[in-house]
C-alpha cells in the first residue's frame, strides 16, 4: 500500500506539473478547445485499444495526434474555425469511444470499462508509466529551454510574437503533442472527463497571480494540488481521479482569490501613502 501511495504521489506530482505548465500556453494561444478535442481523441483511441486488446497508451497518443492534425487541416485547407472543428471532432471522438466500449469483449461490465476510462483508477499506475512521465518531463524541459525566448514572447503577447516572426503554428503543434503524450499516459489514472482540470485548472491561478513566469506558477500549483489530492484520496478512501480534480480546481480558485486580495491590499496601501 505504501508503494502504491508513493507511485501515485510521484505520478500526480509530475503530471500535475506538466499539465499546469502546458495549460498556461494552451490558454494564451487560445487552444483550449483544441486540447479538449485532443483529450477526447485520446479517449476514443484508448477505448479502441481496450476493445482490440492493444497498447492503450500508444493508440491513445496516436488518436490524439490524429485529431489535432485533422483540426489543423480543416482550419488551414477548408477555412474552418479551430473551435468549430474541435467541437465537431469532439462529438465524433465521443461517439467512437462509446461504441468501442460497448463492443469490448470482456468479462467486465461495460460500466466498469467506462468507469476506468472516464474516472480513472489508481491501480493502473506502474513504475513504467512513471518513467514515461519523467521522459515527457525531460523532453518538455529541453523544448522550453531551446525555445525560451520564443515561448516567453508567446506568453507576453501572442499577437506581438506572431508579428515578430515567431512560428506560432509550430509551437502550437509542439504543445499539442506534449498534451497528447501526457493525456495518453494519465488517461486511465485520472480519467478522461477529469484530465481537463489538471490541464486548465492551474492556468486560472497562474494568469491571475502574475504576468511573468505564469507557466512556472501553473506547474507549481498543478504539482502541489496533485499531491494533495492523492493524500486526501487515500486518507478518506475517495476516488482518486475525482479527488485530484477537486483538489486542483479548489487550489486554483484559492490561489487566485488570495492573489487578488493581496493585490488589492497593496493598492490600498499605496493609495494611503
């Protein structure tokens, strides 16, 4: 039980940090609905993998990337808005996932498979998945270090960055690839319907706390809230995916409110002087 707890803590800490970091960029680049569609594409891939007894992570990652590329093709070649294309493919992915779950030949009930994919289970975390998460983290650090100036410009003002010649499309696709990777690994741990809290929850507090180092703030909030969610889940014997989601959402709101109160307090002090 201790080993399972430690694995869950490490997995939630690393994934929460990566998701919090990514969520800030996805929000600033207005790729929220694209990330939403990619997550459901990964869910469809995972459902098909279970139905066909294939590797869940590989097929989930492949479907996530396929959905992202399809959205970009519709946007570039057919002049379809990204948000519209994303919601269109979100519906398609959801339908595919439901059909695949229904057709899965297994001793488990359909509801059990759906529960695993949608709400997660701690039992799927292994040392191999933790190593894979650390590899994604290492790749993310190398990427952000190599393109530090460009990414800082994107966080400051994406339109200004584009006018300066920064290839926003390249960085958008790179971030989506990282998103698909982390989603495919964490899908059965957190659950497909709850992963959005890890990706976009910390962005709420990060964009409120500061205009600088927002990605770092998002990573810290996501990592700390993920650890807290695991501990609360173990202590009160609650579903781990839902508990982590609530922890991240609550922590993000608390950080945002405290930051705003502190900001208003400093303004009143300056006015009093």
